């Protein structure tokens, strides 16, 4: 919250004193806290990696690079559903809110990718819980249909193939491939400290893999505007790098004495 406020204040100063975009303060503050929260979901054992992501993402917004908050929030919710960091199953009201969010954010191509990704996340989360429920399936269907209906009615999807940014899309594709193929280390964080139940490694892996795949699809479908994906991709990359450092630390523990 502190970093988010600082980014917002700097954005407001730049707007008032240097005639920058009127939404800069909101974009900077929102991108900062969303990056922090996403890394906390995808790398829950290390707070410092989330702080690094928050600083870099906020800086990205403050230097005037494009950002987008609603798809970012959608990706955060996807990660939270799949990793199950809250330690409790979604209630019917939670599922309804997710389906509404998936519909609302689908006013842009990237928003539709994340909205449809929310539908997939609801379904995958339910299957991984090994207790599938009809209400969850209905919520997934509502999210998929709602997001697709909005993107169709608003004609947000390009009618022709978008202008792809080859280097950026290729880099995000490699990041997605790494997230899919590389398993995380065993988490040491609890989903709920009251029952001392650890986060599941398979869920953490799925959350990272799905995030990477959605970012790759989003960078492809966004075309020339693909740079809005950078703060999200940067957050995923920081989470993966932090895990590799943790892996090295566990392989070569410091000698005692």
C-alpha cells in the first residue's frame, strides 16, 4: 500500500507539474499494487520479490509506458483461484462476482483473454478440488459466454490478424513455455495458518502455467498495443526467477557455525 501511494503521488505531481496524462496517478498506483499482489500469489514464499515487481511495474507506468488495470485484475484473480492462497473454496456469491468481472473486463482484446481465462480458472479450480459442483460449472459457462458476448458486441477483436510485435511476443512465449515446463519448489507458506495447511505445489505450477499462456495469447492478440502486457509478464518473470534462487539456496545450504 505504501509503494502504491508513493507511485500515485508521483503520478499526480507529474500530471500537475509536467502536463502528463490525467490518469497517470491511478495507473501508476493500480499497476504497483496489482504487480505486488500477483507476485504474492505466484511466489508466496518471498515478499521481497513482490516488492521488486511493484517498484518496476510502478516505474513502468510512471515513465509513460502503457498499462491496463482491468485485465491485470483479471489475471490476479485467475492466479488466486488456481493457487488457492485463501485456503477456502469459492462461495456461490464469489463465483457470481467472478463471472460478472469476466464479462465487464472483456471490452478489449486483452480483457477478453483474461475474461475467458477466468472461466477456465473456475473450471480447473473446481476439478483440482476433486469435488466438482454444478454451480461452479454454471459460473464457468456464464463467464465464458458473458466475456465472449461483450467482446463480440463491442467489436473489440480485430477483424484481421493484428500487427504482431515479434520480439516482445517471442520473449513472452518463452516465458510461458518456461512456466509450463518448470515445476516450482515445494511451497513453505500456509493457505491458512489456523489449520497449518501448506499450499499445493501442483496448484502453484498450474497457476503460473495458465498465467504464462494467457499472457502469450494476450500479447499476440493485442498486436501493436502488446506492451500493456509487460508489467504482468515482468511480475511472472520475477516470480520464476525468485523460485530459481530458492532452488539454488535449497541445493546449496549455508554451512552452520
